[in-house]
């Protein structure tokens, strides 16, 4: 016996349209910001990925390499190279982990904090240019919506809920469904 799917309801059509519009808008925003970040951050002698690592450590405090990899959505070997470069440049240092002296944690150095503050100031100045012509209520709404979307996406990714074509990794790695 074959089952015929029910035609989409107006509400589900609206949801599909809205999801497609959101995908296009987020893709464009990410594209623009990736190039902006690359151009603005690389002039400080670090890559965008190194900047994200530095930002995470500066805002969330010292952490082990595995925790940093989880927060950056990177594998541990890539995160190790990123952290190693930051250590070589003097922006991060490894110290014994306070919870387990056998392990090490990554800490931002004073030079790393100064660099993080310079980059952040530069990026905030750029955001001011974008927001200048918007009413305060619109600015508040934009920030609220972006934060909520980021939190929802982060929650789904961290919970292992499949968001794309791949289910959570099993023994054989990700399985596309």
C-alpha cells in the first residue's frame, strides 16, 4: 500500500519559505563577515581561526585543548596547531591544569589580551558604521534575533541533533541520511 504525503499547509509553506530566506540571509552574512574578519584580523598577524581561539580563551577563561576544540567545532589536531601557533607568538601559554596537574590548560597572556582588545575594538568600530542609520529599537531587535538564532543552532549542534544531511557520528563516523 502506498502512502501519499499530505499537501503542505499554508503554515508549513511559510515555514519553508522563511527557512529558505533565512538560509540565504545567513549565508550572505557569513560570507561578508568571513572576508571582513579575514581582512581586519589578519593585519594583526593571526588568522581568523586563531582569533576565534584567542577570543574563546579570553572570554571563557583557561581550558584544556579538547574543550577548546569542542567550542570551536574543530578536531583536536587542528586546534592543537592553532593553539601551538598562538603559543609561539606569545599570545597563549600552557600551564598545569588546576583541576589535574598532569594535564595542561591554555591561558591567554597579557600580550594576547592586548591583541584581543585591539581586534575587538576595531571590529566594534566597524559595527558602529553598520548600525549608525538604524533606530535603537531595530538595533536591539537585530542583536536579539541573531543571539537567539546562534543559541538555538549551538544547542542543536552540541546536542548531536542532526541539522544537515549527516546524523551524529557513530562507530563508522557520520552517516548521511
